[in-house]
């Protein structure tokens, strides 16, 4: 552990070195394609049927309405399904479903996105290093991590307990950086390199629910939640969100909380009080962002939904280094992503479109395929816009002088755009019409800075996991419920601004050590209510005040409830008396 603290002290030097060493362009990306992102999925619907219906009756009702098939059954919410219809028929099918008496509701599948921005501190700010030597580093608690996936081979991240992609056509690997960065905050390893996470002994269930340009749909997140909870997650980290309200999403979050799982989500980076889901659901903790001086960050969303605030400025964590390649005729060719397009793989036939300077330059065959354009004459942004107008689904731009090139473009457009060298362009032209595969690959591992509520969120989820892992009630006693843990985190937070809560900081900035100290006196050493490792008269005074109230303030394991039954009564007095007779806490 001393090595951990030494590595923390060295982070500033490491960070400065990494920052100076030309971090990859995507780490400073500006949400390529954001303006052109769809507001909802073109063919997915969230539908809830009456739970009493048998499978045959349910399938018949769905089929009558025009549903092609069921993609996921959401076990968390009886009757909730993610279904698929023909593209362009979503509104028609929803209208038909709503007329069916077997259907409780049917909704479009709205879009979600990550909540990180660029260039972002935080482990010491929430006092995790003070917890580790006294109580532990997480004790294998399972965190459900819903994001862009992770760099599965990053040396500073634990190997996932399990992983699965819920984004059609994409593997779990993170070819963005967002999921790897938030995973590093949650559970970066204590291994003398790079960074350490809040709960370095925790285990991760990695659910890829955002694609490689940080975009997805509610159905991806709901399916990921369902999977993570079925496989033992006790905390969900959701550094993502969107609009508008969707009943199916709230039902899934409410059911997850009822099943014993704490849900933690980004408040959003809207700089406003506009609702942002899932953080705005009552069953979810919404986390706002503060800077290194505890000042509320203007980018952060605010409002009555805010539970806690946490560090969201200049947070340093793991990232992948992503390479691009384009293959044709069985040969891989080096490529660069051009900022302004998306980070997606694509396979199709590449057709030469000259300089792409007019509609006539694009052959009819390019529709739905790859436009190969030679750089020059007009701006790259206009060339790509012309390709989009012609129906291309991906663009390769070959250089017009020797060598490769990197160049951002405007406007942002929602398709993969890659550049290749002049020589490779000549080779591709000689094989005009050939099938090409545009893809990404892990090209190494690094570290970088990020800021926003995406990075404040894992500071709270990581502390929650650290507490659950370190404070396991004795055999035969119930586990700490998520609402009790939430109450403890909120009541022990470091208050900033008007109290007891306000719409910027919620109940305050999360304080892991104070929360751990509170649990210590209820679970590790029942009766040591002032956390001095003695159970004596000072503790008895506190116990008596709780005993007089009987009902605990925040549910099980709060007040002086030592057995998790939500009351402070004679059974707790017996436990207190045993500790009082020992005076010293057990080792």
C-alpha cells in the first residue's frame, strides 16, 4: 500500500509527461458527428405487455402489430421487451401496439450518449487512500460498468469478470477512450504503474452500451443493466444519459434498485436544470461535477435530482491508443481517422469518385458503399458532404501528394472517414470496386485527462463499491441495502453551499472516509459510533440517543441498528453490550 501512495504522489509528473507526449487526437475530440446523431433508433421499440400473458399470446400480439422479433427480454421488469420492426415503421407499429389491450405501453428507443468532455484529479479528493490501509480496497465487490467497453489488455485495468457488447456489430473493446477512462477511475490496479482506482480490488462486469463514438440507445443500456444485475453487480456506473423520459427506462432502474443494486449516473453536461436520464430518475443517484477548488463546474447539469457532487475536472486515468487500418485484396493498409467523422468499422465496396467535387463525380454504385476520393480542389468537409449526399456510408480520402495525412473537417458527419497515403490510393484505384474493411485496433495503452460528469460519476460509484466490498455484515445478517448506502453517502458528504442540500452540489461532495467511518461503527465494530476503536461511555451516549428514537433514520445499518432490521431496539443493545464489554474493537 505504501507503494500505492508513492505512485499517487508521482502522478503529477507522470501526467505532465503523458500530456506532453502528443496524446491521440481522439482524446481531444469534440463529439464528432454529434449534430447529426439520430434522436431515436430507426427500428427498435420498447414494449411492455401484461405479465400474465403466456408467451404465445404475447408473440401473437407483437406480430399483429408488425413486430419482426424480440431482441431482449428484460427480466428486471416483467413483460418488458426490446423488439424490432422494419426500419421506418416505428411510429406505425407503436400506434398499433398501444391499441392492443395486451400492451401496457410501447415507446420509441431514444438515444443516449456519454457525459465526458476534454482535458480534465479526484482519488485523494474523495479520501479513498485513507480508507485502503484501515478497511481494505474493495474485496472483490462487483461493479457493473455500462459504457463504451474497455481496453481489455490495458496493464492498469483488471481483467473483466465478464464482458458483453449490447451494441449490434461491435465487440467489447473500447476504440474510443471513455469506457477505459471511467473503468480506471473505478478499479485501476494497485500495481505501481499509471493510476490507481477507487476500489482496486473490485471486479468489473463490462457492458458495452455505447459505440466507439460514445453514442447508443436506451435499449442498449436497459439490456446491459439487466445482464449486469443477473451476473451479480451490486453497483452500476452509468456515465451516460439522454432525453426524453421513457417509462421502460424508469421501470428498469426502479426494478434494479428494488433488487438490491445501487445505481449511479452522470447528472449530465447540459449546464442547465433540464431532465437528463437515467440520472433524473428518483431511483438513481445523479452526480454533478466540481473542479479542483470545489467550485461547481458550469458545464454540469443541476436541479432537484442532484444527489452528490464529485471531482470532474482534469481527472487522470487509463486510455487506449487506437490505430486504424483499411484492408483490401487481403492486405492491411495504414490509415488515419479524420476528426469530424465517427469511429465505426465498416465493410463495403470502394468506388473511385475523383475529387468528389460535384454530384457527377459519384457513380450510382456508391450508394450504401464506400466513396474513395482524392484529396484536393475543394475542402475535405465539402468532399465528404458530397459523398453523404450521394448515399455513401463511409469515405476514404487518399492523399494527392506522397505520404499520409491528418486533417479535421467540418461539418461533423455521421459516418467513418479515414485517410490513406497517395501510394495506397493508387493501389486502391487499381482495384476499383474492391471490398474494403475499415477497422480499428488496439495500438497500445496510455493515460490522459478528461472532464465532465462522466468522470464525477465513477468517483461516487467507486466509493460505493469500496464501502460494499469492505463492510460486509456478519453471516446471517442481511446485506447493506442500496438506499441505506445512498443515505449514508449523502449524510456524510462534505456540504458546500446552502444546506442540507442544494441544486448544484446535492448533499455535498462525496467523502468516502466519513462514510466508511459511519459504517465501521455499525458493521466492523458494532457500537464504536465515534470511530475511535474503543466502545466506551462516549459511544453509549450516542447509542442511547438512537435507542430512544428506535426507528433508524436511513434504513438498515443506520443510527444504532447493528443487525440490519431497520430499528434500534433490545437486540441492538445486546450487540452493543458485547462490544462494550470488550472495550477494544476486534482486530
